[in-house]
């Protein structure tokens, strides 16, 4: 039962490994694989590269297949590229949203305070 579950979990990685080998890596196309939050690696930043045993066929192309961290820095044609799964951008957007919500609440509170008037007594 546990072996069947393990095979089910590894099946997508095996398919990806085979897809990379034909025709990408066998054609000499350099490839850097970076993990994301749902991949089998550590959950904290920076995420470590995927273990070579998860990509056994691709790992044999060690000159052109690279297992990167998340985030990772890649040099290509004299340029430096920074790649990430977008977690840092989402975190910044959350903070901006929280600050905007806080400011809206504060403005609403102060506006309500200023708009209060005496009760009508007849």
C-alpha cells in the first residue's frame, strides 16, 4: 500500500525527467530546474535543489542539466538572471494590501469620529 502511494507521488517527477531527456537535453539545450513550494524539498527559503535521485535520467547530463535553488541566480550570455517561484513577490503584495487595509480602516474610523453629531432630542 505504501509503495503504491510512493509510486503515485513520484510519477509526475518521472514523466518530467523523461520529457527533459527527449529531446531537450539530448539535443544539448541547457536547463536549470528550480523547485517550487509543492516540490519534494525543504519548505523554507532558500529551497535546496531537488535531489538527483528524483531526476535520474536528466542528472546524467551534468554539463547542461543544473538543479538550482529557489531563488536561484543564473548566468546566461553574460547576463545575470534571478529566478524565483514568486513567493517573495506575493509576500510583498500581501504587505502592501495589509498596509492599504489598515490605512482604509484608520481613515474610516477618523471620518466616522468627525461625522458624529449630537443626538436629536425632541
